[in-house]
C-alpha cells in the first residue's frame, strides 16, 4: 500500500532526526533533553578548537610560516564554527524548530484528505524536500569520504606525510608512520561526526523552508474553490452563495495568517544560523582556495566544493521564499475573480494583498537578502579577495 503524504514526510524527517540524535541534538523530539551525546559532541568541538589553536601557535611561532594561519582558519573559521553555531542555535531555539515541524505535519495531514489538486502541491513539496535531502547527503558524504581518501591517495602516490586537515595532536609527530596514521585517524573520526552534524543542521533548517512553497500551492487551490462557488448554478439563492464565499474567504485569510506566522518563525531561526552558514562558507572558500593555489592542501578541493555547493543551496532557498511571496501577491490578483465579489469581500481580499506585499524574505543577518543574486555577489567578492591575497604573496 502506498504511503500517504504525511507518512512520506515523516520518513524523510526521520533520517534527519537519526543524524541529529547521533549528535545529541534531536530537538524535533517533544521530550528532548540535553544528554550525554550532546555533551560529548560539544566537547569534541571544543577539543577541535583547542587542537587547531595549538597548531596555529606551533606552526606560526616556531616555524614562522604565516600561511599555516590561513590553512587552520579555513577549518576553524569554516565548517567547525558553522557547526558550533548551528548546534547552539538548535539547542536554544528548539521550541521553534518543533513548532515549524508540527505545522508541516498539520498541513500534510489536513490537505492530503482533500481533492487531488491539493495532493499535487503536497507531492511537489515532498519532491523538493527529498531532492534537498539527497544533495545534502551526497555533499556531506563527499566531505567525509573524499577528504580522507584523497589524503590517503596523495600520501600513497607521492610518498608524502600530509594530514587530512592542518591540525596536530600535542606530542604526536606526523614524521613517523604511527604518528601520521594516528593523526589522520583522529581527524577522520572528527570529520565523520562533523558530517553527521552538518547534515542534521542543514536539513533541520531546510525542512521547514522547503515547505514554504507548498503554502502557495494550497492558497491557489483555495482561490479555485471560491471560483467554483461563483460558477455553481445549484444554489437556491444568492444569499447562500455569498455565505459560502464569505466562509471560504475567511478560511483563506486564516491560512495566510498561518503562513505569515510560519515564515516569521522561519526567519527567526534562520537569522543567525544562515548568517553563520554563509559567513563561514565565505571564509572557508577564500582560505581553502588560497591554500589550493599555494599547493599546500590536497584535500582542499573537496572542502572547497562542499562549502561552495552548500552556500549556493541556501541562497537558492532564499530565492524560493522570495518567489513564493511574489506568487502570493499574484494569486490575489489572478487566481480569484475578485471583480465578482461584494464590496466587503473585496476589502478583506485587499487587506490580505497589502499584507502579502509587505512580507519579507530570508536575510543574511542584517547585511543583505538571502538569494541567488547575493550568492553571485559573494562569489565575486571571494574571487577578488583571493586574487588580492595571491598578489600579496607574489
């Protein structure tokens, strides 16, 4: 028997929750409490910061090589800081994450029982979420396996002693075979835990955002129902027709209010999480690209690809929200025959239209809108800054 839409949504979210639970941050659980795994993951991140700080001091102070600072900062100021900020955001704002997921379940359970037009838009929402899950899973798997395997192959082919990332363990020398394997093993285990955490945080943020476009599709179906009432010749009196139109219109206004609440809470949880995501990806890409051009980081190509793809994914979701807001406005104009409504009904629709015209999208902190255009501007800035660094080196 085919799964209904709410069951399919639950199946997709369950994968995110499993990864979150591994990291001790399954905030979607109504009975979630900080546990041993939460403390363990927090400790691992703190230890990582300490080890990278030791590496910076050991490399710069003892060897006088300032490029080591760039290599270390690519990781410490990139995915490590990104995961730390997202981890704290999940713990602090867990109630809002649970609220958004409950709203998603409520929408699917309510409208999957209605006609096929509603189910078409629910299918589209599930398809988008499934595609995002596949992209995030692939890119995080590439990060975990790609960085480790590329370093191993590089050492095997060129007989080198390169580590996965530029981070050392106090008292362990990578000049020895045992020390090199131990260092790379510890780094690989930390990156694996980080991969689970980054996937869970990314999907935790993207899951509610990906369903914003579903609201637009449902709204279009509700406007279609009003048009059907206006076309129905089976009404015995115009009074009954106007009563049903008023009921349907009030339902649309309530639904739009629900959308605005959903969007505002999404903006709240994304404010610092998205800012940290984009800012750390920016820092990581600049530093990783600089290291690659210097030829000092074999696994940097994988790390660079991860940061760039995830930055573009989040920028694309910002554009999706902007498009949805625009389509809400267009629906008020085009999807309902407002010229056949009464004066009171037109005023109600006009209020909704004004609210739709003033709806804000997602932002990167308070700096700029989150959109593909912003992603393009950031990419240009990355290129300019990298060329500036290379000119300085030359």
